[in-house]
């Protein structure tokens, strides 16, 4: 993380206020997309405006855009042209700067750079600002399951995929890539069992640490029941990154399409077709 301390929306820390914060995000970044999905599903698009980045600038970091959508000074962020400029004045910052980044516009400081924490806080602490009928992405009666899934997905899929596609160490990248593929086997098997599909990848349950029992028993159409939760979002954006380009960068050549995992593919396509799960900016970034 770029910040020594990523703040939380808890008592004694950050207050929840519509319009006070600005989210710096990129549709091409899976860590950004998890927050963007929650923002749309929960009806927070007006309460939490976005400053978009469409790529890297001359300094090698995420560049910002002006009112015309072209690279240039962002008036909402004191005229900054790069995410590095936004982070520069933030106490406890160590390069490189990352997105998503939540900026407190009253100070100009980045206050949150942990996408997982921000996803959870938007789903829970920001409830007073949710739209009527917004989904409960972290229901209390499923919290043991979502906690278990979030931890397992983070270790075996989210961070492993990032290592597989970005590490310069071939051995490390290969091990992480293999780990992701086996993790997909595990998820595919659990989804298949829960939805009465043929489980074609059962052997994976014997070669990798499977999710805790609290996660396994919760699986229905989605990871934690009959409705998607924050855990589904965390998995979805990495599967999305894998399917739309990432698998081409796996060591040893292009890895298989998610069609190789029938239950996982059905889960993914079902979410991809739901309103709010793929925004305009993400579609453009992913070439959809």
C-alpha cells in the first residue's frame, strides 16, 4: 500500500459525508472496478464522484483528466495532472501511488488506498446514503462466510493473479499462475456442487487449501447464498481481468478461457449481465 495508514469509515476516524470525498479510479484496474461496482449497486454515484484515469502519464503513474475527458489538470483535485501529485502532499505516503484512491477534498489528502476496506465500508458504514432497495453486500447473517471468502480469494486469486501477470521473477510468476488455475478449479467445483452441475474439477480439492467450512457451506448460486455479496465482487473483477487480457500474460503462453470451468463461467456471465456490474468506463477499458 502507498499509505502507511489507510483510514476507515469508523467512529473516531473518517465521517461519512456525501460530496466530501472523491474517488480516483481507472476502468482498466481490477482493484478500482471492485469499488466502482459497489458504488453503482449501492446508488452512491452522486454522493461519491469519480475522477477518471485512462492510463499512465509521462511520469509513469496514473494520469488524471480534465473536464473534457482528455489528459490534463483535474479541477476537482486542485489541478493535479497525475495521481502522484495527489499523493505527494499526503502524510505517510511512500511511492508508488496506486488506484483506487479516495481523496478527502477538504484537505486534498488521500485517505484510503485499500480497495477491499473501501468496498466493505461503502457497503456498511455508508448505508445511510444507499439508494432505496440497495443490495446488502455484507449481510450480518453471512458475515462469517464473506470474511472467509474474502480472505481466501485475496490470497489465492486476487494477489496471485497480480503476481502471475506482473512479477519479473519467472519462477514466482509461474507458481502464482498455477495457483490461480487450481483456485479456479476449487471455485468451479463448489459452484457446480451447489447448483447441481457436474463437478469436473473435483481433484483440485485435494491439492490446494480449500476455503474454510463457513465459506463452503454458504455457496448457492453465488458464493454466499442466493444473492451476490462483496465476496462475489472481489472474485468477479479478477476473473474479469483474467478473461479479458490477463490470461495472455501467464507464463508459458495463454492460459485457458474461463469456459474451461463451466460453473465458474456460468457464475461470471450471470453477474456480467446484471445491471451495474460493468460500467461504461470499464467496458471501454476492457474492449467490450
